[in-house]
C-alpha cells in the first residue's frame, strides 16, 4: 500500500469518526418501538454500541425528515464499517428501493445535506480538540485544514471563519457545554475523545491561505 492509499484510508476513517462524534448519536430513540430503536438493538448485537447508535441516529433523521438520503447514508455507513445486514435494515432498504423504482421518492437535497454535515463535522472536531486541551485558535486552524482535506468538493473555510462560527453555534448557544457534559459522564475510555489528540498530530499545519483574519 502506497502513501496515497494510506492517506485515503486515514481520511475515510476521519469522516466516519466525525459522523460518530455527534450528540444525536447519544440521543434517546423516538417514542414507541420505531425503526431507530429496532436498528440500534440489532446493530449493537452484531457490531457494538458505537455502530448501533450511529446507524440509529441516521435512521432517526430519516424518520423525522423523510429525506431518503439519510437512509442511504445509514446503509453506506454499515458497508464502510462492515456492519452485516439486519432484519430491520434489510426491510428499510427494500422499502426505499421499491419506492424509488416506482418513482415515488426523489433523491432529496443530497448536496446541501452533505455540505451542512461537512461544516458541522469540523465544528464538532473543534469541540473535541478543545475538550482534550487545544485552544480555540489551535482547533480552528486544524479544522480548516481538515475540512479542505476531507471535503475537497466544497469551498474551504478559513480558520478565522470557523472560529467565529464555533463561537456563534457552539459556545454562545451552550452546545459546547452539552458535548462536554456527555463526555464527562461517559468517561475517557467510553467517550473515545482522547483519540483526537492523536488525530491532531496527523493533520498538517494550516497553510497561510486558510488562516484568515480574526475579527
């Protein structure tokens, strides 16, 4: 395996870890015995709690918004993480395939969802880096480079812009404290946050064109 293959594997793993690093992953299932709780139980049984919670979170987004992209994303995640098919996942996949084949279901706003997720992901990366000891400025510079590396289809963010977005969307709203509280309650080994210090060592230093100006 050459260096490019190794870097591609690192980037793919980073995207999966950022997807798994979301408060929705720790949220309660929808009331009643709905598909998100069924999927969580089934996937946890075959692939563990992280995969179970993550697939359930994506299925829950699909149940709430009925955008088929979220169900496609749940199935894609299972493929990437090597999660075998379960009864509920197979039923949902077949149901969506039938609806698409019959022309009943559009593709949905895939690009907007992915773009919003990319931005949200690097902001959550900043939360994790700050939680393990990085400063706001350090985390914003690492996040700017991570965004350009991981989500190259989209226009990159400057570190200064991400810093402002973080303050507005996480610190001023109390979301930062919510993340910290969840991770404190889980403990370092269960929350997995210590891995982000290792990740920070692998992200290249942000280049001058992505630094921007602090306002």
